[in-house]
C-alpha cells in the first residue's frame, strides 16, 4: 500500500536538494534515451493515424469523463455509467490502450522494463513512458480520439457483477473532472447519469467490500508548505466521498479481470496477505493513545474502514495501518500450472477478493500484460506467446521497481519530517508510543501524522509522552528525539 502522495507548494533549495539526493541514492530514472523518444513519437503517429482502420469498436458516442487530481495529464481511465432497464447499472470503463503503442522488445518496452512504475516525488515524477505517450497520444485527454480497451460491466441493483466484456475501441472523453468537482455536482443534485451512477455504484460497492471483510485506506494527499517565518507545515487534502467511489470502479474492474484470469488459469494477480497480529496491535495502541474508541465486537477491518482521513488523529492511525501492510506481490498464472488452492495465497486482503492490476497501464508495467491477457480471453483467442513470456518475469520486475518506488516515497516522507522538525530543535513535542523495545521505540506525532523512531529507549506503550527534539539532520533525513 503506497504512502499518501506528497506535493510541493514552495520552492525550497533544501527540499529540492534533498529530493535530488534521494533520486541519486535510489537510481530513480531521469530522462528517456533518444531512441525511446524517437520510437514513441513514431508509434504515436502510426497508432493515431490508423484508428479508423484497425477494427476497433467506435465508442465515441459514450459520454466518458476522467476523474483525477487537478492538472493530471497521464489519464489512464475514463468512465460512463448508465442505468439498466432490468435494474442496476452498466459501467463503461475505458483504459488507455498502452499495448497498442508498445512493441515487445522495442526501445519503449526495454526502458519500461527498467522503470517498472512511475515514481512520484513532491517536485516532479519519473514516468514509466515518455511524455509523448503518457501525457499525449496514449492519455485519455478530453476532446481527443484515443485508442482504449473498453470494459463493459453490468451490475444488478445491489452492485454485484452480472456480465462483463472487454473490447478494443476508439473513445473520446467529454471532460476532465477533479474529485471536488464531482462531489460538488453530486451534492448539488446533478442530473448527469454518470455522476449519479458513480455515487450509487460506489456506495454499493463499498458496502459489498465491507461485507467481504475488505478495507480501503482513505489516505489524503499531503502538501508541503513553507510559512513566512521559514518553518514548514503539512497541509492535507480534503477527503471527499467521490475519491472512494472512483476507487471502487477501479477495484471492481480489477476483481472482474482476476476472476476471468483464474477461470482461464492464465494472467497476473495482485496479492496481499492479511495483516499480522503485530500490525493489528500497533493500530489498536495508536488508536487508544489518540483517544479513538474501538467499539466492542468491531473487527480490525471494520475499525480501519471507519476512520476519516480528514481528521488528524484518525489520519495518524490510518498511516500506521498503511505502513503495516506487508507482503504484497504478484502471482503469475501460467497455462498447465495449477494456481494455489489456498484462497489467501491468490487474494488481496484489502480488497478481500482475487484482484488484478489492469487500470493504470500508463503508470504500471504489469497492467499492460494483464490487459493483453484479458483482451485475448474475452475475444476467445489464445493469449499471445510474447505476453505469456512476459508474465514469467513480471513478479520479480515489479518487486524490484516497486521496491524502489516505496523507498523513494519513504525517503521523501523522512525528508519532510526532518524539515518540519528542523525549526523545533530544543523544543518539546508530543508523541504517541505505538511500538517499544530496548533498542527502539516508535512514536506517532499526531499533529504531523508522522511516525518517527526514538532510538535506545523503551517508552511506555500506548501512552502519549513528551519528547525533546535533540537534533535534526536534513541531508541525512534523520531526527533525534529523546524523552523530556
């Protein structure tokens, strides 16, 4: 589970130098080789030039919209939702057809194998694909004809899947919306069928997730802001229900894809084991110390699902829960090889169902192959051999590249925490103890939603303690705290 995204709202040499150091230490990719740019531009011209002659379904009449953070350009998904005559809804979900642009073994493919994922840092990102594709020809930008892999998923009145299919199509997004715009429209009583349907389907899918025992972590983005006096603060994005509704459409599609893959015995699943006992205990201690009641009889999933990322104390506990999710990976399914019989080994604990990554091919390497598998399965065709070959290496490739992504995100958080506390050297701060041993304790600084180590001391578990900021070293991203 990724940490909440960090955005930069001030131009600080110290912050930018720290981020540059992180890139160098972790070998975060920079610009693309010239051969990749050249191939991307040639493929963009060819694919867009052949849209009307490659057998795609013309779906440009669908009133698709994208829903993303403001100023996004790498738009993987567009949706349209309509009521069904038989009751329930039909979800149209267009996914950027990255496989159409990337030839296996070509320059783009080789560089994507090296990168694996788009790495986001507060000042800029290291994209998986060159901008001419990720922000141009392959992105589902509004008002532009684009190739897409178009899911059509029929749901009943309870939000359960009744039918699905997947086809190559030509689409044209009508608008690029933000979460707040969607929420304002729904709250204002919009007559747009897609936005009304998004709210209805989103709520029903959230209820089904809860019934399965799943849990979606509602972590808001954080903005790093420098105050006039030179000190730093973290300001948190407002969490609105539209974020959860939109996420449920992506999760729905991933569940449908995983179901098809398991039935066929070929594909790539995203897996996550259930949280271990120490994680549950850590969340419980953090909640107790921050004054958050855990109602009797409430499961771990039910408690975490009820936390509000907009509340500082609850956000701190959500962060503890997010950092405790361990063991995520990918499971390749190959024809002729039996899939694991243990449901936990082929499921995603947070989704509480088998799940596949198929909705972000501009930003994740694995989605491209998973989409190619699904396209072949729904068309009744054999999965291309080049796709089967790619599945073999993808779990290791994604582990390596997502490891780098996670390390960069954690380093950026450590850097920001150091900057936030640099002006408080010598001052007292309050921390809630969520882990303790003679070698190391861990505290949550609730006001910052920051989880910071205190070395060489066993602090009392689940208590809020006063700590003195002994020292801060921004270049090394370290903070030295000691009991007051």
